[in-house]
C-alpha cells in the first residue's frame, strides 16, 4: 500500500479542521452542564447560599428520588402525556400534509393558517388556553351552553385538566409535524409517483407503499424532536394549571422546577434532571434501534 503523502494527509484532515470549532463549542455546551449537574446532585445546596457551604450527601438525593411516590406519579403523567399528544400530532400532521400537498386554490393561505399556533410563545399559549377553558367565562363553556351542555370545570377536574393539557399541545405542535412531513412530500421525485401510478397503485396504496416509506426518516426525526420537547415542556402547563389539580398535570419538568425554585433543593433537582436525561436518552436510542430495521425493510 502506497504511503499517504503529507499533502494528501492534510487534504484529508481539512474538512475536520473546519468543523472542529463548532464541535468544541457543542461539546462544551453539552458536557459542562451535564458534568455540573452530576456534581451538584451529590450535594445539599440550598438556593441563595455559597457553594462552599454546601454539604456533601453522596447518593442521598438519588435514594430520595427513587423512593418518592411524587416522582413516579409525575413521570407517569409525563409518559402518558407524551405518548397521547405525540401520537395524535403525528397522525394529524401527516394527514394535513397529505391534504395540503395538493395544488388547490387558496392552499397558501391554509398553510400559513395552520402554522400560526407554532409561532406563538409558549407562555402566551398557556394564557390563551387558560382563558378558553375558564369555567366561568371561557368561550368553550359558552359554546357548550349554546348547545345545551352544562359548563365544565375544565382545569379543576383531574381528567379534564389532563385532556386540556394534551389538546393544547396538539394544537400548538401539530403544525411542526405538518411542516416537516410536507417538506418531505414536496421533495418526492415525481417519476417515482408516476411509476407507482403506472403499476396500478391507487391513492391509498401510493400513500402507504410509496410516500410514507420515503418520508420515514423525516417522521423518525420529527418523532424524536417532539418526544424530547414533550418531556421538557414546562411553560404552557406552568401557566395553565401549575400541575394541578393535585398532581394530575404535573409533568416531570415541572416537578424539577418546583424542587429547584420552590423547595430550593438544587442538589435534589439536579438528580431529577439526570434521571430525566437517562430516560429520554434511553427512549431515543430505542426508537433509533427500532427504526433501523424498518428503514432497511422500506428500501427493499
């Protein structure tokens, strides 16, 4: 084998030299906060005091976390919320993308209209839906009264409050799925669709056997993005219910917030954050491992 010349070696390493600064910045922004959280989780550090006064407690915070019923209740609420909301968003987003890809008059207006919820700040979204679901003067109860249905205490009932939280997330983030899938559909090679039509595939078969397998990588990326965002969602539910009534809408991210800024247990909240990171990473890895055989099968 001919040895590589210095010029050839330099040419081979040049692309990596260009991305090295960005890679170092990304690693610093990722590794340092995680390492800092791990260190903090071993200390009892009340907010407002100097870290030099913090007391080393070892794994006490992790033991307390694993034994706390409130931790697992909030994690169960989060898992149910993410599963229901993200599943609905994927189904609705794909359906809307398939509808909006057609060249229909006024389609640009409808595309802009569907994207608007995603452009609103989360705090504003929480305020809007808190007003809509208000038991006394909310428009939703007023609309129900017009058709003879008694007003509902939407944010005071555990089941209704959870449903309101899921509905709000679906309203806000279905447009994200729509944009991602629509971009993939519009990038399809027309010759592929023409070949499917020549083979006698009807509209449904074209969707199931051609369009969806081709945009499957986009769907997986979208699923991961929405799942991760669902686990760390805080602002909307903070404004709408603050986790109530009881713990029915307390997402795990809100539980971490309360531990840090209300109970002022920074070490304990760091341990909770590490648990959340581990769970989200494990679920993301599981989705990627499952998706690889699916992508291979779709290519065949």
